[in-house]
C-alpha cells in the first residue's frame, strides 16, 4: 500500500488500495460461510444477519459506481438497489465484490473528477461538493464499520477471522508504529 508523506493528502491509488484490501478481507469471510450461516438472524427481531451487512456494503459501492457511469458526477447513497439475493447467497455477494474490485482498479485511470453528493435532509435535498478521493475515504470507513459488526456476529457463531478483520487502516498503521517503537524484551528475543 502506498503511504503518503505526513501532511499530504492520500493518493487516489492509496485510497483504492485501502478499499481493495477491505473488499478482499470481506471475500475471505464469505469463503467461510454457508448460506444458512450467512442468513442467520441476530438481534432483537432478527433484523441483523451477516448477509444484510454485506449487502449494505455492496450497495454503497454500487451507488458510487452507478453515479459515475456514463460520465456522471452525482452520488446518491440514499437510493440504493438493495438486492436481496446478495444478502441470501454468499457466493453471489463474493462475485459482486470481485466486480467492485475491478471497478476500483479502473478508477486509477480516471482523471480527477469533482462529484456532487445528493444528500436528503428532511424535505430538502442538499447537493454537497465531493470527489472520488473523498468518497473512497468514506467507503473505506463505512466498509470497515460494517466489517467490525460482521466480525462480532461471526465471532458469536465461531467463525474464525484474522485479528485485522474490521480494523480501519489507520488503526493498523498505528499498531504497526507501536510495534516498531516497542523495545524487544529478552523473552521475545
């Protein structure tokens, strides 16, 4: 992963890579799940499932790429497709995640684009200035947030995950810096 200089904005390539790493981790989880486990209800009234959180993540990426299609510049996360097959079948979700990874790579070849985020506020719609970089930063945080929830749910049913699953890249970088600065004890040597 590229690391920008301190104080400089993260590069588009770095943001793409952060999103791709999160998507790859998510695909790794899906490889471990049967449809029954993927659809298992959690929480009050069974409102949560691993599949619903995965579908929600995919919906947000689809909203970004849908807004960019055909040279578009408007993103609307409120009006998502909500494809229920993606919350029922882990292999379908995994296929869509592969497609998202491909779309993310294609962003590196696009010229910088000013975007508009269409955000509903009560009866009013706000049109907020944005960029691909800003939206990728949002999607990294949004994806990791839901992956943290997925990690908690998976843990409840005994699905093993790596320690880094659902951990934001900034936290991983912090852990790495701490590990580099920690003195080595005699027991570790």
